[in-house]
C-alpha cells in the first residue's frame, strides 16, 4: 500500500515569501502525481499534474517537480499571497491513489 | 473538461437514518469512481473504489454494510450511509476517472454530512 508523507504539516509565512512543500511516497510505480489544494469545507482543486515521464510542471507561480525513482515531489510557490492559504495535498497515482497528509499553509498579510 | 457533480453539498440527518450521496460524471463515462472521507484536521482517506457493474472494493477498516456503494451506470455512483451515527459526521468526496484516460482524476465538490 502506498504511503504518502508531506512535510511540513503546517507552515506559516509572511506574504511575498517563496516556499517549498515536500511530498514523499513509498511506491514509485505511479502513472502520475497531482498536487491539490483544499480550502476549508470545500472540495479539492487540482493544481498541477505531472506525468511519470516528466520531471516538472509549472502553472503561474506554482512549480512542481517529480523524482519518481526516489519517491519525492516538491511544490514550489513563488511570491506567496494570503489567497494561497489552504491545505495542499499531493497524490501519487497508480491504479489508485492515496493522498498525502497535507500541508496547511497560512500566508500572513 | 471533465466535470463531476456531487449532491448534496451538505446534509444534516438524525441518528439512525440513512443518507444517500450521489456522484455523477457529467461529460464523460467513469468506469471507476472513488469515495473518500475526511475527518476534521485529517487528510483524505480512501474508503472504497467503485467499478461500474461490479461490487465496490473497500479499504481495510471500512464497513461494507454501513457504507453501501452502488455504481449502476457509467455516469453515476452512490454512497449510502446506513443507520448514521454522529461519528459518521464527516466530509465525503467522490472522484472519477475517465475510462479511456489515465491522466488525472476529477473530483466532486464534496458533501458535508452532520449526524445529530
């Protein structure tokens, strides 16, 4: 069974800082890896999808990397804004996928 | 793009009653749907995998008789919480995968269940 760990569990940064969220997983037999955002009481929003053959994906201020062989992915957020405050989940996908424990991000104005 | 509609978005029910949550893929056929549960301040946990026309596969620790899953068509899966208790209060989210693609999943907006 896939085990997914995200570090840190919580992060609080001042507005404007660049930050990195980490995700590690135990089973490297994945098709892709996704990063999601979840706002309190709401559903998930897909942020980035990295195919297993890719090394990184970029969308606006977000950049996600994938090192499948070592079971690691990082989400880089540039110039953080208060609106980025949410919980970020990574989900490596094989025949099923399992969510990471999440990183709760608070960006302080 | 692929859209998944989940209904209701929130529901309050009395202890002992049953609640049905629907998950529909609106513009694609979903051969596989997933049901997740999230307790406060915890990550999403996979409850079961629902395959069209066959029995759902439940994760360890999830009671099959309590959480009834039906995937009778390629566009609809339902989760019924039977004889609900306050400890079943949670956020339930479904996800669907396009039968012809392995490139990503689409999520419903979730259902907040409160059992009183």
